[in-house]
C-alpha cells in the first residue's frame, strides 16, 4: 500500500495547473447513461474514483474511449446491464448516481447501497423518495436498491435536507420523465450547475440550477454532446492552504475564484494576499498566519470539504480558532492525527478548538478519508522533519498527481510503494 513521505519546512513557490473537478466529473460520467449517442468530455481528472466509475459503467455496456490526456468518449448505445454490483461500488458513494439515469432510460435499475469515506451517515433515502414521487416502484433488499417503472412522471419533490448527490440523481432522472419536475430545497453547488450545463447541451431542459428551486421539463430523448468539466474548487483551495501554511507564493492556473468566495475570505483573514484574474488565482502568505474560525454549511457557505485543511492551517497560526462542522457528524478524525504532529486541538461534539503552536514535528500518521489526507499533507509540508502518511489511497481518490504538483512547487514529497 502506497505511503507519502514529506520532508517539511520548505515554502511553496511557483505555478501549477488545477485539474477538472472530481465532484463534477462523477455525475457527468453517469449522464452518459441517458443517451444512445456519444458524450465527449474534456478536462476529466485522472483519479481512482473516476477509474472506478468508468469500470462501473463499462460493465453496464458503455464503451469508454480515451481521447488525449484528459478526454473521454462515452458511448452507451450498447447499455444492456442496468446493475451496479456491490464489489464495484463499495468504495465510492458517488456510485448511487447511476440509479436515476438507469431508471430513466432503461425503466429498471439494481444498484448496491454504496460505501466510501467513513465521515458519517449519508443516507440515500432522499434519492429513493424522489424517484418514488416520480412513479418508480422501489424495493431495498439484500443491500440493493431495485427500482422499476414504465416511464417516470414529472413531480414536485421537496427534499428533507440539502443533498448534492440527491439533487444530481433526481435531476438526471427527471430529464427523461413525462412532464415537469420541480426540485425544492435543491443543492446550489457549482458542480450541480456543471451537470445541468452538460445535460442541457445534450438536449435536456433544466432551469434554475445554482438555486434551491430547479425546474426540469422532461424530453423524449437526449443526444450526444461535448462538455468540459469545471475546475476543481476543492483542489484549488487545498493548494492555496498549502502555500499559506508554508509561507509560500504560488500561482494556480486553469481555475477560478468564482466558486471560492467563502474560502478566499477566510484566507484573507489569515493575512494572506489573494488575487484573482481570468482562470488564475495567486496567493502570497504572510510571515505567520492569523487563526480563523470557520463554520461549514451548504454552498455558498464554507465547504465541509475544506474544513480539514483549515484545521491544519490553524494548528500553526497565531491565536485560537473554533471550527464547527455542521454537515457530517464524524468528520474530525484527522484531528487525532494532527495531534500526533504536535497540534493543540480539543474536540467537543461538532466543535473543534484549535490553538496555534510555534511548530509541528514530523511523525507517522494515517489518512482516514479524502480531505483528512489533504490536511495531513498540508501539516506535513510545514512540520519539522519527516512526515510519513499511510493509507494515501484516500488521497488518490481526489487529488491528481499530488506529489508531482507539490514537487513542482518546491516541496520535498515522495511516494513510497
């Protein structure tokens, strides 16, 4: 199992490209199931989660063709097996998003209840309730969701909570439904908008994406299209945090500050200088950061996927900060590992109080989930001595060529196999 060895203490300087967004690419890969014509995608990141999703849809009958270094052509005219088996989806919760497209196009789907990061309960009941409202008959038995319907009917769906994957799943199901579907309390994340843009390019009629009220007029068929995946805002934020904590000065290209307002505001509060141009973000760090408190919330609030990275920042910042996690109830597991590096962190239910220390010391730590592993990388970059991060398969799920990019910025990072 791969590990990451980091020799800390070097400020990050230079320029790197940001990859396409994992959380946008995954539902868009599922969108290919909605049409018998080819879907051409660009700016697709090379990640373990992407590979898992491609294997999943390939066994359903989708022909997957690489098109250059970051392009894919997905042809699902041969779709003949609307099943997502447990052994293929147990490591990735996003696999549930094949459910809506399969039911919409095939009238049937059998999808295993998914696995993924152990960061708390992320129930799929909102997906099921929405499909039932659209007329699907659903049985949950032996760990599988089995859905059948002659044709989905438009419906008004009010989700009990804001759910990104739920919004995306129901949106994909609704594009081929008979009549109008309205999703209330919809997720507003930019990745939802990117999916809607792709669906509309395929002939769908989706309006209101980016608000909590999405209206979909169902159509008979979708056609092929070409779409470029949006930049990864979480990868962008992670590299900004890495530069900030090391006292660096970096320039990130092929990205945008448009979707990062809440993160940029907090980085400015730490004392960093952040400037944004067209498709470029630059950050210059001060001699020492100021501690900043954050509270996670659905977009456009502070993203839960950046909480761990800011805990690493606050570990060496001047002052004390309180981090409140409101999205997932079990997303402070990285705190124990940061404490192994010398951080001063106290956990009380959904609140973490972080008091900055003069320095961290390298040690062996273990990644527990995707974003937790990013926080350990950030901490390792600023820690004195060597930090060895174990179980970095979590990291490979969401960060493309991270050791290569960090090395390009001057860090001492090496993958140990």
